[in-house]
C-alpha cells in the first residue's frame, strides 16, 4: 500500500499541526484466511499472528537496569534455563512472560493444531503416532522461530531499504517510512545511536553519507521512520525528498557513542535545535516507556529546551506536548526567534540564564545532551561550561557530562 500524507494546521490551534491523509493508493492484497484451514494449519501462513501486545509487554521488562530484548514469544522454560534470572523478574513480570505462551495466538497457532494432528493420527493409525508427534513439534518450533524478531542493521555493510510511505510535514520537512524485509523485523538500533544514509548524487564523484536518528524505535516492528528537513546544500536530504514510493535508500549502522540505559544519571537536560530533536525524542520515549508504571524502573528526570526560528518550525510538537502531559518527569520549554503574539515560551537565542532556569544544575548525577546546527552546538558548549558543567570535548564520549550528538 502506498500512502502519502501531509500535516495540516488544526482549525482550533494555528500552532499545532495534525496529520491529514491526502493520497491513498492501495494495491491488491490477499485477505487473511479465517477458514478452518487457517485454524488447523497456521504454520502455512494463512493466519497472521498478533504479537504487538506481547512485544509491548515484554519490552518493558528489565533485569539490573538492562532491558530484556523484545520477543513475541519468550521461552516458557526460562525458569529452567536461568532460574536466578527468572526469580529476579518478580511475579508480575513472570506472569507477563508466561502470558505470551497462554495467549489465544499461541493456543490457536500451536497447541490446537498440534493436538488435532496427534489425536487425529492416534484415531486413524496409531503406529504413525510418533511421526505425528515429531511433525507437530517441528511445525510448532518453526512457527515460533519464524515469528522471532530479527535485527537487520549491519554496522559494516550498507543495505537497501524500500521507501514505504512519505508524510509531508511542511514545505521542507517530511517523515520517510522505510520497510524492513519482514513484518516482524526490527532495526536493532540502541537508544541514543544513529544510522548512516548513503547515495550517489549526480555531479558528485564520491558517494555521499550523512547520519540520521530515526524517530521510531525497536518497539515498532517492520519499519523505521526518519524525520528529515531539506536544506539548500543538503545532498542527502534533497535526495530523500526526490525518492518515490518503492525506491530504496542505502543504510548502515548502528553508530555513535551514546547508548542510553535506564537510570544512567538522575537528571538529564536537553538542548535541541530544529531536527536536532530526533535523538532527544528517541531517548525521551525510551525513558517514559521504562517508567515504573509501565513495568520498568527508570526514574530519570528530563528537561528539554527546544529552539526554533518560527512556530511552524517546531517539529513533533504535538507528540512532545502529549508526552509532557502524560509524564510528570518530562518537561519541555520552547524557544522561538520569531514568536507569535501571545507567545509564552522563550524568545531569541538560548542563553545561559535560560539554561539555568529550565535545566537541572551541574551535578555528578546530571548530564546535558545537545543536538542542533553547528553554531548552536558551539554556543551551548560555552554556555554550559559557564554554568559549572565540565567542558565538552571535541568528540563526545558516553561518560561526558555534556554530550553533543
């Protein structure tokens, strides 16, 4: 299915942009069978499993502050394979893991077909019973393995990913959705890291590469989203803008020194400019996903200063506002060079006074993350240093108090 959408202003708020579908060109698709054959032989692929709920549940599990990799059907024998790990999960989390194996998908997709195969064989020809049992075990195992999530990123080789959808945000900003090889595949990008995009541009002798941070995460299987602003001198951004649905882009990764882990510090201050919001959003969403109310243990406090020129330049504002509304541990402060009448946020450039008022003070358990245009990043390095933070290095490292993407 080819989908092109655009972002339009809401009638009740000129500064909020809401998605509006403008073009929808469906291709012919084969409906999923709901017949008895789909029930008895799901391993033929006639019934599509619904594992999103299970992935969401399992992805919230943590052991020693390290997330357990999302898996549609985690092993029911974890208690036997690693009893200490199993006991440390806690009763609620053990129940979450076992629920995947007692779900309707597991029952209809493995247990019932296997039981029918074995029972039917026992009734018709008992001497074939061992073969039927072996076949049922093989098919059930294949069913489980075929639904396992696979990380597709390769840090040493570029791969081609097909453009599936394009969402027009403004005249020079769009969200590009690229399909992964299988619906259950995940990108395999650690929180805080980014990917490299490469293309051969007309008139250029060498292949051009640029780094981007997806706004999607491994919680969303089958695709990844890139929010990209087209700049006059941006070779890759202009190349992306010219891509048509069905064309491919070369991608390699993961890369980058930042790898976020729950509670790595007590407080995080963020300063973002323009599309520099993308790595910040990735980390913010990971922190909120890991809150105790969601089954995790992440209590990190996050404050964000998001600077732009005009109101229309504030990317992902609706999502940021919604996250701030839902989570008491996340606050966002907007700064504009050209604010509209009645604007309640900051005005002009981000200043040391602004940082002092809106971000946590320098402390051993505090980290500041910066991402934006080079002049802004340079200015923010000096501003944070003047406020008592350790001087940012030329190349940021994970342990730096001030980390620049």
